[in-house]
C-alpha cells in the first residue's frame, strides 16, 4: 500500500451511477408488481362476474323447470278430480239403470233386443273402462249378434269385460308410473336447488379466500421493498465504514513507516560514530586513479596488508538494527542486517 493514499471501493461517479441503476431497477420491479396486481384483480373480478352469472342462470332455469313441473302436477290433479267426479256420476247412472233392469221381468231375455250401444249397461257392467274405438265396438256387436247361444253370448261379454279391465289396469299403471316419475323429478329438482345454494356458499367462500390471497400478495412486495431498502442502507453504511477504516489505517501505516525510517537513520548514525566502523571504512576505501598511489600509497594495487585477526573480526562486526515485529511479521527474527 502506498503511503498517503486512501483506498475506496467506489468513486463518487460510480456510486451515483450505481444508485441510479438501483433506483431504476426498483422502479421497474414496482411497475411489474403493480401490473401483476392489476391483472390478478381484473381476472378475479371477471371470474366472479362469470360465476355469479352462471349461478343466476342456473337458478332461473331451475325455478322455471320447477314452475313447469308444479303446473303439470296441478293439471294432473285437476284431471284426476274431474275423472273422479265423472266416475261418481257414471256410477249413479249405472245404479239407476241396474234398478230399472231388475224391476223389468224381461231384462235377461231381451238382451239382444236392446240398443247395441247400451249393452254394457244392460249387463250391469259398471266398472271404469277405457275408451273404445268405433271399429272395435262394431266388430264386437256384430260378433255378439251372430251368436244365438245365450251361454256363448255371456262368455263373449265376460271375455270382453276382462279384456277391457286389463286394458284399464295397464292405463292406470302407466298413469301411476308417470305420476311417480313426475314426483321423483320434482324431488330431484328440489335437491338440485338445495345443492346449488350450497355451491353458491362455497363460491362465496372461494372468492373470500382469493381476496385474502390477493391482499397477502399485495403485502409481500411491500415487505420485499422494505428489505431491499434495509440492505441498501447497510451496504452504504458498510462502504462508509470501510472508507473511514482505510483512511485511518493508511495514515497510521504512513506514520509508522516514517518512525521506522527515522529509527533506522538514527541507528546508522550511531554505528557510523563507532571508531571500529570508521576504521573499517578507511581500510576498505577505493583504489583511486591509475596515476595515484591510492589512500595508502599502493602503486601495485595489491591493497594494504591485513591487520591482526582481532581487529579484522571487530571490523567485520555486523550492524544490527532492531525493528518492531509488528512491521515485518516475524516476532523472533527481527534484526535488520
């Protein structure tokens, strides 16, 4: 690290550019979230309207169908009442005819002489019978007029009555099945209406859940923006602390280096004042030019003869300067040679 120079992570221009980019990115994210929220709201509103419309259509269709069923049931009941009244009138008229036939002494013998259209009443056939076509009546009357045996005629009448009775039973069974079917259909429609009401409640609960989800989704971007703002504030705080640390550390390191240089200079000066060092410096002096004899008149350039061993050892003594271990990183070996 160079002395007197502070190191920063970003310059002022770069920091401003970074701030602009972060603001732009934050604005784009907010616009995206806003568009997404609007689309979700619009979609929920459309779904809700569509579901309400479908529910209304189904309810109106079910009500219309139920109304038609009730009208049909009412019409059937009115028809049954009319038929019952007709049956009562027919029974009364039949009883009157039977009394007249019993009072007549020739009622059984003069059966063929009576009118052909009234043969059922003359024989006391008073049960409810289905309507016959004109062709069937003509065929039976012709067959009855051709038969001369009284017993055979009675058998033909009984067979005809049994046939009509069976036909009447089939029609009643058919009518009963239709009524039963109509009743079952009405019960099914009532159940469908009840289920539809229950489904409407479920739809309302679903809409409530979707609205709660939308509100929670709207709260999440707010929390995310707050977290991003906190992270940006922490980043700016860290950058400021780091820059301050670098400024303070660089000034401290520069002052320590200057102190070490001053100590080294002082130590060198002290060593140079030592007589042994000065003597050593004189012995190891330069040879000089060709025409000179050197410092000691050595013309052959062989140098001066060495002094005694003790003086040589003393002259070769190393100069040691003790430096703080915090600067060189070595606590034990901290001598400058």
